[in-house]
C-alpha cells in the first residue's frame, strides 16, 4: 500500500473543506465529502505509520509515549501514545494518521437504546432515524465480526470459567478485525488476523479495519490531500466569511515555516475530545464567540483497565507480535470475549467487562511494572524465565466500560488544556467495577491489581482511554456546543440560541454528551456518517458509499 500523506510543500492555501484530525470522525468526513466532489484537505498532527512499522520491542515502544503533566512534558509530539496526567484523572489518546483506530482493540458495539433517549441528547438523535442509517453505514465499512475461534483462546476460557462461577456467560466480542484474507472497502488487500494479540500497539498484519485502511485511503482515492505533522491551533472567520485555520508544525521540516494558515468555507474539527475542545477553547480566547458550555460534560465512559495477578492456570494474555516471538502460541485479538452485565431498570448500572491482551512490546517491562505492588519475587522469576512461561503467563488484563456522570470540565491554563473533575475517583462506577473484577480474579485464583503503577507518577487517579464530550451536542447554545448536525453554535451576543457558525463543525467523540456504556468507536463513526447525511442534504450534495474496486496487484 502506498503512503497516503503528501509532502508539506503540496499544501494549498485554500480548499473547499479542511478536516482537522484523521480518526473515525475525520476519516468519515474526508471520505464522504471527497466522494461528493469537494476539494478536501486532512490535517493530522501525528505521523503516518505504515502496516508493519508499529513497535514490536520495548526499546522502540518507549519512544512512543508523549507524557504531559501540569508542570512537565516529555517525549516527542509524534509519539503514538499521548498521555495526559491530570490532578483528578489521566487520559490516554492516540496520535497518528488514523487516530485512535491505530491502537485500540477495535471493539465495535452498539449502545443500549436508552442511551440515545436520554435528555442529554437533542431529540432528533433518537427521532429522525438517521442514526440507525449511520450505524448501518459504519458497520458496512468497519465490518465488525466476532472471532469465529474466540472460545478456543485461553484468555477467553479463563474468563468463561470465572464468569460461569458468578452466573455470567461470556460472549465473543464484535471487533473491527478481519479473520480471512480480504479486500477493504477502500480496495486495499488485507491479510487475515494471526491472533498475535498486538492490536493495541498497532496491527503489523494489516488485519484490523483501521481508518487508515478504510475511510482515509478512500478519501485519497477520491482526490483528498492528506498532511501529517501539522497541528491546528485556532480557527477564525475572515471578513470574507471564509474560515482560516492556523497550523503549527508538530514535526518541523528544514526550510519550512513553523506556522502557516489554510483557508476553507467549511472546517470540520475532528481532532478528538481533547484536540477539538482545545482548538475551540483557544479560538474562543482569540475572539470566536461560542456557547458557554464549551469544555463541559467530559465523560470517561466509565473506563477502567485492571489486572489479575497469580491465576492458577495460564491465561496467555501477553501478545506475541508479528512475526511471532513464540512459535505456535495463539493469543487471540486484544479482546476476544466479554461479559455483559445488564440492568433493565437502571441504565447506569450496566457495564461490559472484556478480557484483554497486552501488546508484545510491553513483555520485557511487565516485571518492572508490577514491582511497586510487592510482587518482586514473581517479577524476578519472569525476568529469568520470560513472561510467556513465568508468573506473567497467568496475568489477566481487563478492559471495562460502563457509565459515569460526565462531570468533568476542560479549560485552558497557561494556553494548555486542563481537566478538572473533583472527586472523580469516587464515581459509583469504579466501586461497581472493582467489586465485579475482584470476584472474577478471585474465581481464577489470582489477586486483583487495580493499578500496578499506583506507587509512581500515575498516583491513584482513575484513567480513561475513551474520553468523550467537551463539545457536547445540545438543543441550543444554552444546552450544548454543537447542534444535532454537529454544527457549532454561535455564541455572539446578538445571535439566537439555535444560530450556528456557518461552515464550522465538530465531528468526533467530543460531541457525545454522556457516557455510552460500550467502547465508543462504532458510535463515533455512526454519528459521523449521520452528520454527513445531514451535510449533504442541507447543501444539495450526493455521494455513494459503495466499496471501491480492489486495487490492481
């Protein structure tokens, strides 16, 4: 597969549409509007990482973390993992062409219908039927399926035994991964999953249906220009009514200016919950009138990542990579199965617990991670025998999602994004998850480890890899930042409550005004497809969503 991104010198001063960000929201937008005949530019702050180039050793992986706290920052702006350490909560997001799809587990679930009838959403979301069409289109392009051999994976069997002892039956998770050789909707050949377990460090097989293998190449095939290493700082409207996006080079090139401006009558912010919210907060500080709700209703989606240490039987939940580090050992995808805890009376009590796998690049550092919790003996044993045979062969990893109160709030401090959520660690969801995970681990004969890094700079704050909100949908500007079509409300003194900035959109997880209770990738994609349906209808455009023909060999 040829590279998608262009040299920075190819950037034109003006396009019909500028899309900031290249995750699910940005990918959908770029594909659909390029298919509609628009001249589209996609701006991504990270770098392009071709299949086969994701880190497989810790010596490579350790350079892929950008860590930012209140008074410090370390690592490259081009690192794949962007870790924000906060006073009340930590947030992990991805950086690279394809956004979070590069390093997520690909779990693709539809939320309980009660989520969308909640008063947090504008009524049209549940009423006009276009979200259902959005989900249909999202599934057609991301192609989520359950691994047909999920129940054969050791980590699934361990979850199954523990779940049944608690009266809960696991199911195979639907994931955006292909388990047979195929061709993506963008016409790109994809190899079948090898069940190496490395999804969350980047799929070197090419089996995961990332945005970089689906929507983005489709956009390029229809004429979109893609640029990496550029970060949007602000948006403002010129006297001619055209939007101006100020860009800064996150990876400066010799002889190129560090800053530049690009123009378009339509700008779509799709830089993720943190990125899009920060751009709008900085733009408001520069004079753009916005809703007073900007930065409000941040949700961690009831997330938790936790571990079980010392299970009585092997779990095989550490990836082997591709090519495999251990011959003949199948781990499965990062997530093969889950237990769904349902509550027909109280939506906030529902949660999903998924068995997970840590990528192979983490293998050599796992013993060190668990030393702070007093497991020095096991760590030393694993250093001698290796994590695939020692105590870490019985390490359990859990990814869980549920519901929280979406009470976090973003602001700018010293021109940087800051998150405040007083008493976030006391959200009821965490006690529920701790209780269930403790029981599951105990049934396997292990000890529950909520955070192996609790004695380090990570502290005891909760952490999320599924940040939502900050630019939430609302009925009007007193209720949200964007309307149900993802158009940004105009906060000017003389504007009406439902007036919008013509041509300015936010289309990503930032518009979701509450927790989803499931991994959000499919919902973000569906909301993006829905926004494009409205965009086309409002502007008299048309496009097809038929898959492309396979690329020539």
